[in-house]
């Protein structure tokens, strides 16, 4: 079964006994809990669309490992065209959901692990590459969703990792070594879509050095394994999903994102699940490659959601009766220009990709980091312009309960009409604008654009490394007539 249906996906999640908490209470039925349904719907879409003939080219691929037709989210990239399709797929998914569709992490992690485990084996004679291939084949054939866990809580960032200056568990690490595996302790933060995944892949949060071998650990583990606890984070307007009359007020009535603080309390990891175990010299490579793939991805997903933002801004300008105003046209053009620049950088970093020693394809790291650095800026301006066009009513409008009220509904209907549109439909697009700007979708657009796949400084560090300044100095010297050694 290389491709699941969304119904089979839901059934597979229901079979798991996971430890999930929200607002201090254990969620006994996350499948049917209204807070979780919108985020799960995003994942259902990745299954449904893979079975649609019109989306087959982007949503599926042929596994080079098995020859089976698989979901592209579990694919190992075999060409630059695969890298391009990755970005195009993510733009399509952003357009469809208007939110974070949560499944790109494993695609980016899988390709980073595929290339890096091969090189670890070449140096140390380990068998990580074979272990990883067995793992990804199982993910492909069962069409699994695998979450990714990178970022540690860190605590005091100035403290040395494992130096005894603070609680060692603030960085996930090995606390016990056994003949058949290891026991890990710690936590990972910002785990997008983790409550919708079957398993999780864990990797170090950053480069490591000698003496930090216990922190240079990477593995996979089922999310119902003993010792794993997911604590779902708060989002703006999240409890609107729990209200009886919430269809309009949620904004994006079907889709949404979700994140969790995930605890690993003395979790046992079998040897066959481990892909890095103390090889500190490869921890940084693994992180940089994953980050490069993931920063490339943002050129697709953020431009896809950006298309929805632009559409919402254009629609509310129509409903507000200002769509023909020259300043509104200028703002929509500027939003489009910024959005397409995000996409261009994503496509460019794919087009300049290269083949790794393992045989899969890696994106151009410089362009991928430029892409993500743009993402930390442009969506904020795109949202600002949308808010400008929508007007203050976006955040001050009455609720759906007021609209439906026998007593005051008539006033909402009367005073919130727009040009050629009734109050309900105007409220719907206003709430969508609010959701995209500051609601639960903002985690997948505004704030997540800043910090997802690393904050701006992380991209600047990589751009400094990849910028080729010495070579560029030589170009300047040649034109200026400066002799060698000058």
C-alpha cells in the first residue's frame, strides 16, 4: 500500500495511544477533538490530492528504492526537477490550505539523512545508511507521516552544552547506553503537526564538538512510545474552534496548524532506529543540510499561502468598494511582487541543486538561505498591506453568534453589508484576513515566517559561509588592477 486514502490515515492514527495534552488536560480523543481537526484536515489533503489524476505529477513520485508509486512527501530527490517539483508542490498545498500543511519536514529531513548517513558510513564504517534506507522504504510503502524534531529548549543560550551550568535536559541527550540501544532524555519545541504524525525523527539542534557525543544523537521513534508526551501550544484565537458558532469566526473554517512541546522522558531507542550516535563531526552537516532543504521549501509554502493572502485582500477590496482605487491596485501589485520573489528564490535554489555522494540531490545552500531570509521579511509587508486594505473592521467585527442572534442579528446584517455582498460573506472574508494575519494560520505564515527553519541570524550565518567573499575580492582586484598579494 504505497498510497493511503485519508480515511485510512485517520484509522491509522486512531490505532495509536498517544499522550497529548492541551490546557492542562489530557486529550483522550485527539481524532475528534475540534481543536485538532483543522490541522489534521491539512494532512488529509495530502492523501486525497495524491489520488487525484490532475495532481499526480506533483503529489506522487516513483521511489528509486522500490520502484513503487509513492507520495512525494516521502520521496528521495533524484534530480533538479524533483527539487523544483518539491517547491511547486508546496506552493500548491499552501494555496489549498491557507495554512501549514505540516508534511514537508520529513521530506527535507529524509533527504538530509540520506546524504549524510552515507558519508558517515564512508568515514566510520557504520551501517546508518542501510538503516535509514530501511526506515524510509517503510515510510514510503505505508505512506506514513513522520514529524521532525530539531529545536531544543536551550534555556540559557550562553551556557555550554553539557557543561553543567544548567539542567542538562535542556538539550536532548543520551542518559544511558545499553547493548540494544540508548535511553534519551530532554524535549523538542515547535514541533509542527506532531499530533498528526505516526512517528518522529529527532536530530541534534546544532553542530557539536568533542565532549558532546551524548548530544550528537539522531533517531526515529513511534509517537506512542513510552515516555513521549506532547503538550499542544496556544495560538491566537485557538479556542474559537471550540465554540458552538465558530464557522465564520475561525476564519479558515477547514484548515489550520498546530504545534507542540514534545517531551522525551527516558525514552528507549533501539539500535536499529539510530542514524547518528556520537559522531560529532557530522552533527553540523546534518543540521545544515536539513536547514537548507527546509529553507528552500519556504519559497513554495509561503508563496502559496501568500496567494491566499493576496486573494483575500483583493476580495475584501471588492466588498469594501475600493478595488478600482489606484492605491489599492498598487498595493496588490506590491504584494504580488514580494510573493513571487519568495517563489523565485525557492525555484532558483532548486535549479542550482547538485548531486550528493549518496546520489540524491541537494539544493544550493546560498540561495536557499537567501530564500528564507526573504521569508523573514516579505510576508510581514504582505500582511501589512492586506491589513491596510481590509480596514480596522477586520479585528472589531461582531461575532457569528451576534449575526445569528434573533435580537441583534438584524443590526449586524444592516450595518456590515458591503458592495454587492451581504454581511455574512463580508464577515467571512474579514475573518479569513484576521486568521491569516494573527489567528491560528499566522503560525504557518507571519510568525512562522520569521522563526521557522531558523531565525534570520541563522540564515545570515549560512550566507556568510556560502557567500564566497574571497573569490569576489579577487574579481574586484582583477578589475582594479591590483597584483597578486596586494
